[in-house]
């Protein structure tokens, strides 16, 4: 049984390792695409800030600055081009981001499988130990009863604790 359990645990651990490698690969593919997208987005934000600054200066009375018109036209043209580039970058990032998210889900699922396998093994070992202790307790009760009969005493000379009796009774009532 332990060999089978170890095989299952080894398989779950291998699945976790594979999932982490896939996540690393997905993140490695995603990082440069996000960085490229962020460069474009920052350039757009910088141009929008410059445009807002020029418009604020014009609102505040600096309407005669001859450089404002051509600069606003250049900002508009650059922003149009950069917005198209941002859309392309977003299109490139979206499937990579989705792949990375899927890889994170696979890591979480593999972690959960391993946790469940370990929990099943702990439960199996605990139940085996409970069976061993139950056999010892039954053996002790039979021995106590034998001593009681030999001593010719009618009263019980030992009873399990209330907590133990209650737990055993509940387990007995809820068995399938």
C-alpha cells in the first residue's frame, strides 16, 4: 500500500514540478510583451500629459506661443500611431496573459491534488492506527471482564471515558 501511495505522491509532485515549469515559461513569454506594451502606454501618457500642459497654458493666457499649434498636431499624430501600437500590444499580451493565468490554475490544481493525496494517506494511516488501538482496547476490555467474572463482582470495574464512549457511539451510529 505504501508503495502505491508513494507512487501517487511522486506523480502528484511531478505534476506540480511540470506545472511550475509551464508557469515559468508562460511568465517568461509574458514579461517582454507586457514590458513592450507598458513602454507604449507610458509614451501615450507622457504625450497626453504634455498636451494637457499646453492646453492649460493656453487656458491661462499663453495663446500666442507659435510652437503650441505644431506641437499639438504632432502630439495628436503620435498619439494616433501609438494608440494603434497599443492595440497591437494588447492583442499580443492578451493570449500570453491568459496562458500564464491558465498555468497558475494548473499549479494550484496540482498543489491541491498533492494536498489531497497527502491528506488521504494521513487519514489511511490514522484509521489503521485506530484499528490497531481498537483491537488493543477490545483485548483489554475482554481481559477486564474476565478478571471481573473471576472476582465475582457484578459491577463494572472500568468504563471508557465519556468522551471516548460518545465518539465511538457517534461513529457507530453514522457508519455506512
